[in-house]
């Protein structure tokens, strides 16, 4: 699994999905924080749902093609 980028790194990368994933993580942390006010929790939860939906839409339009990425590792059946 790739390392998660900070929101700043993701924004600078120009990768919309990476930015949304970074934002999702930041919002989730704020929602989980017990000191987040109820007023803020409502807005943060709504925004979190919207970002999750946008990530799902991006993934549906252009599925990740992990299987097509060439690997530099050679399969070793003896490792099983």
C-alpha cells in the first residue's frame, strides 16, 4: 500500500484522487475527535460523505489498473 500523502503534498501533486483521500483522512480524524463540537460534527460528517462519494465516482470512471502495473519482483513458488 502506498504511503498516504499530506493534504499539501496531494494538492501539489495535482492528483485529484490523492487529494480527496488525504482530505478524507483529515476529516475522519476530526469527526473521530471527541472535542469536535456537535455543530462542526454535522458539517464535517456531511463533507466526509461527499468526499467518499466523489472518490467512489472517480474509481468507477477510471478503475485502478494495479494488475497491469509491471512488477520488478519475480514469482517464487517455493516461497509458498
